[in-house]
């Protein structure tokens, strides 16, 4: 991808972060219901939740921004690897935010102050 295409993809991604936040939280809650209380299970399911939700979005963004062929495939594979690695740290961060608002960790109750 050219630098202009990368900038275009980053701008689209930045704009999309807000509207996909709540759907991702709901998706993660559903996926994390499959996790057991063991650390390895939490890591696995959190990573799968992030990868299965974000990678298709990322693929669409970079394809729309001009990535094709080998560049598109490498971008998708790179994003998948990053999401697998970053899934649990991001999930732990989301649980910490929930804790700040007096809500239980993901998968136990929807993240809503009205419930």
C-alpha cells in the first residue's frame, strides 16, 4: 500500500472505532461465556473474540483503501497475529474499565448502567 492508502485506512479505522465499540463489547460478552475460569481459557477466548470481530473489519478497511492481492493477504494475516497476541491484554483492560463503573467482568452482565 502507498502512504496515502495507509493514511486513508487509518482515518477510516479511527472513525469506525466509536460505532463498533458497543457491538464488540456485546460480541466479547457472548464469546467469553464459553471461557472457563482458567488463565489459559481466558487468554484463548479473549483472543478469539478480538480476532474474529476485528480482523474482518480491518480486512474491509484496507481493501477499501486500496490493498489487493498479496498485500491484502499479508495485512490480514498480520492483523490476525496481532489480535491473537493482544486479545487478552485488551480484554483485561475492558474488564478494568467495567470495574471502574461497578460492573462485573465481561460475559457476566451486559455493560449497561441501566440494567
